[in-house]
C-alpha cells in the first residue's frame, strides 16, 4: 500500500521516470536552429551551439545531428 502512495506522490510532483518524451517536431527543431543562428551572429558560434544543447537536452540522441546541421548552415 505504501508503494502506491509513493507513486501517487511522484505523479503529483511530476516525477514520471518511466514516461519517455516523444521526439520534437520539425517546426520546433527549425525554430531552435533559427534562434541558435541569431545567437551566433550576436554573441559567437559557441553560444549558438550551447543554445542548441540546452534547448534539446531532453533528447540527447538529437544533439549531435542538430549541431552538424548548425555547422552546415554557418558555412
């Protein structure tokens, strides 16, 4: 019975360890790329890269490919 109470408390607090986020849609990824490009223009390429890393940190498998796309856009 205590285990059920713990699960209920976790759910109310937003602790959903077993729930996987679906991948972001293309519009979101394009928006992230656009914002990163603007940041790179104003503050340098490293800030643009960091913005991408921060924006999609919930999807670590996408970070490498999005950084590659960002690098190609800057070229």
